[in-house]
C-alpha cells in the first residue's frame, strides 16, 4: 500500500500578525516531528540497523605506562543443528563427496552427512557416476544392505524420485567419535510413468564409520518407526 502526500498551496511568506521568532519555532517543531515520524516508521518495519565500529582514534598521552591486553580472536561458533543440504542440491555425486569432506566427526556432522548420503543414494534416476562415487563413500566392510540401497542397484524403469530434508528430522542413536548411527525421516517426491505420485515420508537409519578423518557409509537399517522419529527427532536446519 502506497501513501501519497499532496502539497498545499505555495507559501507566500510569513502571515501577518505573528512575530518572526514564532515562525522560527514552528519550523523547528516541524523538523522534530518529521524526524520522529521517520524513526517510528523504521521501527515499525523492523529494519535491521548495522552499527559500524567507530573510526580509530589516536590514544591519549599518558604519563605512566600501562599494560595493554592484545585482543583475542573469538573462535567461530560451533554448528549445533545438522544441515539437510550439505554439498548442494544438484550434481549429487559431487555433493556427497563434498559433504563427506566437510562434515565434521561430530554427531551434527554425522547427521548432516546422512542427509546428503540419503539424497544421493535414493535419487532416481541415479546420479550419473553413482557406482564410481560409491567406491569413495562406502566403508570397506559395508554391508550388502547398504550396497543394495543405492538406486543404481534397482530396476527403476521410467520412475523418478528425490528425497528432501526441508521438513526432515534426525536422531543420533549412537556416537563414539569413530562410529555413528543416525536415524532420519524425510519427504520424498516422484513420478511413475510420467504421472506425479503423492508425497511420501521415508525413514531409516544410517551407520557411519570414521575413516581417515571422514565419514563412510557402512550399513542401512531401521532403528525406529517414522512416528517415533517425528516425535523425538531434531529438525534439520533446512533442505533442498
């Protein structure tokens, strides 16, 4: 909604009957009113105000030397909620390798890698280099269940499918720094013979192993029901 202001007839000068100091006072009050109105409008809109640091000034001379403390750089805040789109939304072969490289060996890192791993593993049609990428993603002792979970191991015909963690949740079942079990629940969209399917909710659990500083896919199981995961799971920070 826009607001228009109509200006009145041009002022022909101070009206007779009022002294000059009165007109100066009226002008000052008008400026104050305009500034107050502008502040009120910006406050109502909730604008974010960025406060810039003051310009550095020369230190004042002092007769006695005083010790100065060197400022210490604060460490970056630790990520506390898993990312449901780690590695990116497209080019899933690259995304899963990027997520494997970037996910820290923490419970949140394991949950973030799980989301990208599931998106990569269950995508239909399979990512073009899924079989080659699997050699870097799987643990050496990955179970047959994990290897069969890849979409490239199935006959998909003309069906398509994608997993989305925008409304996904995760629950870390176990973690000891070298191994992690992450249960997840996510949405899935797809088509069958060109016709769109109703959105589905899928869930499961991914077993991960830390190898050479990165997570590797070891097993795919089902630790909990989808209802339990929706109730106790932590929401992902976002999906794609």
